DNA sequence: GAAACGCGTGAAAGTGACTTTCACTCTCAG
DNA sequence: CTGAGAGTGAAAGTCACTTTCACGCGTTTC
C-alpha cells in the first residue's frame, strides 16, 4: 500500500516534508491500521533505517505530522506513553486493563448527536475520542 | 482484606476512612458536579484545612478513593495533569482547545451498543470515556 | 496499663515521558 | 557562491506522578 506519494500529489505546492519527518511518517503508515506505536518504538524503528537519528527529531516529527493531520495521536488513560497510528476511518479504542493491549473498535458518536450537543451547548466540536476499558478475550479466560 | 469504611453520605458521622482521605473526599465532593480538580488544586485546598499535609498523602488518597469508586479520575488529552470529580451520572467531557476549560456533556454510549461491541469482539467493557474537543462558546466569539 | 502491631503519614528522592536549548549542519533561493 | 532559515542530535531541563523510608498514632492483645 503505497500511500506515500499521495502526500506530494495532494498539494505539490506545499513545502517538502523533511526526509526525517517523511521517514517517521512512513514508519507509522507502514505499521498499518490498528497498530499503535509509542514514540520509543518509532524511534527504534527509525534508528534501524537511519542510524544516528535523534530522539528529539522523532518527537518533533510526530508533533509536526500530528499538526499536519497526517498521523493520529492517541492518549489512553492507563498507558504510560502516547501512541500514534495512521489516519483512518473514525473509530474508538479499547484497552485491556490487564495486558494493556489497545484494540480498534468500530464506533463513532453519530454526527447527528454531535451536532445536537454542539448546538445545545454553544460550542463547536472538532474531534471526539472514545475509549473503552475492560478485559480482552485473552485475559478474560484467566 | 476487610473493608472497614462505610462512607455513605447518609452517615457521615461514622468516618472509618482515614481522616486525610476523608478530607480529600470532602474536597472533591464539595467541588460539585461539573468541576474538575487537579491533584495540585486539591492539595492547595487540603493545605488550608490541614496545614502540613503532604503531597504524597493527597495522591495516595485520590488513588484510594478512585479504587473505592468514590471519586472519578479523568485524563483529558491536552491537559497536563489528571483531574478528579465527584461520582455522578455517566457523562462525556468537552475540552476547549483554546482556553483548556473542561465541561461536562450529557452523553453516554448506549448500553445496547456496548453490549453488541463486547459480544462481537469477545471482550468485556467495564468503563467508557468520551471526550470531545473544540472551541467553547466564549472562545468561539474571539 | 503496657507492649506489639500495622496502617497512615510527610519529606525526599526517584522515574519516565516528554520539551527545550543550543551549537551545528544542511538546503536552497538569489 | 552565499547567507538565511529550517532541520538536527545531544544533553539538560521540566513536570506529573511514584516510591521509599523512618516515624507516629491508634488499636489490639495480653
């Protein structure tokens, strides 16, 4: 799945993404949907492809990519670090309280509901985050 | 482990909960529904009522109260620290990306949906967290 | 009562995820 | 070629939170 060139095709006039940032983008993208990488994991993978790359570069890259809307940042309560995933269809997350595994869950708050809430409270809603917690199939057995 | 605390609000005259934990509970409780206090804020309030109380005691107390299900812990992406609120009806949270204010929002994932998701994926769901992000009424004007 | 026990306590040090700083390097328009 | 600005890596800093530990207070057990 070569999405990598859509980036430049989408807006060729846009300033080129620095190659390290591009590398980080590729790593997250290639992790695939449903995978959730921590900055440390991304750094490890990046090191193999570009020895000498710094930790701070990875953080900076993730920050930039997040701001550009190219990757999605995810904070899950109970998880020690943030995780990053490719942009995909809206979904919720499930975290197992025992093993800490994070799974994608196909759920989104109905847009009708969002509109109603926004109208009622007088705010605008840009994004939503839904996280479930419980015990995953594997841990439930024990 | 014997649970010696009966913390029913109907009988506050029987505080078997260590007094510092009770103090912390009272502070969160008195903050009222819809308020969200950080440990630092709670510590400040606690200091006024019981000079000399330690930071660690506040953290320990919150941890205990959370485990006992007496207060609710809330991690909001973008907010630097966790916040605590009294136990109340299930609701979602809204955070303004500009001023950082956190508001309660009356929304909960339908229990029918929860059951369906749990059955489909083979996990059990103990809790859910829904957070919206956007611009609040005040900040939208500017 | 007195001794024994255990939970609660506060200060301080530790941890770990991120962030900032800074001197250096690379890139590229002019 | 050249200079300005963006990017970079190492290291130090920040900050929320956790752990440790010696002490103390209250309760239990003679």
